[in-house]
């Protein structure tokens, strides 16, 4: 079964997370297939930009708790988006949770419709937003990210745009993105690649400095007793034992 849909219009390659039954959770298979699709985009001179979107009502629910990806593979995928020599644009019309926010912030531009919602839910299942911090922390308002990391609260699209999770939001995400994609189509490919490299240099410094430590932290927390309780509670649709 194919987990990544592919379409192209006038030089813009659209990659769709296409596992609605799992709310497009980051399974090992989905991470691997998305990485392969991005590799193909990098090799194709006719691809001017990439749009990353989804089927169903959820952009990405975070890690697949039944088939989680290796933390190193997730780091590699996020870095691949940041390093890709084409702009990557996130198009969101649904919910984004936990690891899905890593995908969102790895993209160069992110737009959502007003029904989209966002939450860093890791603390509620006994782990921390470790690996996804690589693209999140350089791009999101520090005070806001402290609040939403620590509480796991849900935020709406206007708030997500205010704090830097999104570039733009509106009633119709395609209307929001129309001038963006038009601008990318009008830009010279080499100029786009070099300009993206300027914009992502600080993010890649974070990857170089922190990836190993955050990967180790993620692995340690996911094997903890709190994580086992949190994930079991989530799958059983109950509160974990620590809730007071």
C-alpha cells in the first residue's frame, strides 16, 4: 500500500501523507516512503518546489505508537526537508500533533486553513518533544513554545501563525498559497536553492549541535515507565495514572 501520494502541476510536486486510517501517524514505513519521495524530488530538475499535504482530517498525528520510526530515521527525514534544494511548503487543512509539528516546522513555508489545530502532546504521554525540537526551537517564539511544550494545550491556526508555527492561515488554504506558489514558479531554480540555504543555515547548526543528544533523549524517554503508562492510557482512551 502506498503511503505517499504524488501529483505535479507546473513544476510544483505535491506529496500527500496518505494513511488516514492511522491519522497519518509517523510509522517506520511512512517515514521511509516520504524520504524516498523527497530523494526523487531532489534528483528531478523539473521540480521547482514541493508541497507537503495530507488526506483525511489530520495532517499528522505524531509518532505511530504501534510502529514508531527509529529516532535516527526521523532526524534524517527532518534534515532532508530542511536541506532539500527546493522550497518545501506545508499545506494543512486538519490537525497536527506532536511529531507532525516537526514536519511542519522543517518546511520553509507553512500554511493552514482555520479549522486546523495544533498541539505538542508529548508530555501527556510521558515523553518530551525531543527530536522535533531541531526545527521547532529555531523557528517558534520561545515564550510561546515553553507554554505549549509544557502544557500540551491545543492551539488554533491564528495562534499558530502568531507564534511562528505557521507562515499564514486563512479560510481557504489554497487561496492563501496561490501567491506563494506563483512566486516560487517565477523564481530561478539556482536562486531558490541558494536563498533557501541562507535561510536554513541556523536550523542546520542546531541539527549539527543537538541531534545526537536529542535522539538519545527520545530513545530513553520512550523506553521509560512513564511512557509505557502514557501510551497505554492513550490507546485505552483513559487518563494516565499521574493525572491529578
